[in-house]
C-alpha cells in the first residue's frame, strides 16, 4: 500500500448549518491525496477546518460537496478501517485500562483469547504494562492518552486519525508522547492524519505538512518534512529550525487573515 494514494480528497467543501444562526462555510474546494502508511499533519489557524476535514475522512460528517475515497471506495460513514484518537482521551471512566482497550475488540466479535492477547500486546506497546487494572481517574494525562491510543490501535485500523491528541498535555509529557507515537508508527506503520496547531510538532512528526488557509479552509501549501528521526535532539538542527521557520511564515499569514476576518 505504501507509495499509492490510499485517501483521495477531491474538491471537498463543508458547510455547517446550525438550527439557529448563520451558516458557516468551514472548508472550500479541498483536494489532497495521502499515500498508504504516510504520516501527514494538518496545520493552520484556529477555525480553518482542520478537525472538520479529519471528521469528514472518518465518516462522522458528510461532505457538502466533493468526494472522499478510501482504498477507492467513497466514504459513507465511520468504519473499522479508520480509528480516531481525540484530544480529551474519550476513555470510559468506569472501565479499567484493560477493559477500555478490550471494548473495540469485543465489538469486532473476536474470540476471547484473541481479544485478551491483542489487548495486552497494545497495552505493552504504549508502555502501560502494570496499569492494566487502573481506572482513568488514577492515570496521568499522558497515561490516559496512551490508553486511548492503545484502544484505537488494538482494532488494527489501516488509518489513524488524530485530532490534537497531545494538545491537553503539559510540555514535558507532550514531548515524550510525540517520541512514543513516532516509535509506534515506525514499529507498526499506519496511514496517519494528525491535526495540530503546533508547527514544531507537525515538522517533527510528519512526512508532509499540509498548511491550511484561514476559513473557509483550503490547502495553501504542502511541505515535505521527512526528518525520519524520533530523537528530540533534531529540534536543534539547522535544517529543522529552518523548516519550522518556513512553515510558521505560511501559518502566520493565515492566522493574521483569520484575525482580520473576525474583526467587526
């Protein structure tokens, strides 16, 4: 699958139509192709439609115009081929780490022994061995996010959709989780679409960064960022710093436009 376009977003627009208030055109004429097992980041100012695009790919929202295809088939709703990790963990508070990870496997109808084996394998993969019987209220923010990632990975989706998954974490935990995610992706390659507002995070994690415009969001630029290194010392290299500056310049222009659009 690597090297071919697994996800094809073709001239997609989306308008929010609330029961009250005015319509909001969130995305306009977005086209993007994502290769199999590629890690891309969506970056742009607040309100540019990054998360909306993620939910469209996930099948949680319908495209108002245009088409989205995954493996050649139109997206018509959520499916087990696409797993999603949210910013705020979305764990069941009344279930232990093990029970949270088992939940999706139970929905797949797998035999009990296979469910237990896979759940433990992914708990180990994200570094939560020894915390299987802990409840979310007893876990740190980083550990909760590890559990959420394990639950999503356990169902073995081909595509991992991540909506600012580290945005609620403190800086130190966020850095550790970034390195952990890169390690997981390198050991178990998936197609990843990662939404973030952090330029440095996008450059560090992704092979390509998709910079989106101010609302209505469209693709402003696609920048290759293939550093391929989970060592945080890469942050200090000149090539990395230059790439961050290049992309920040693109995002800053759109952020200023977004502020102007909100002015009275």
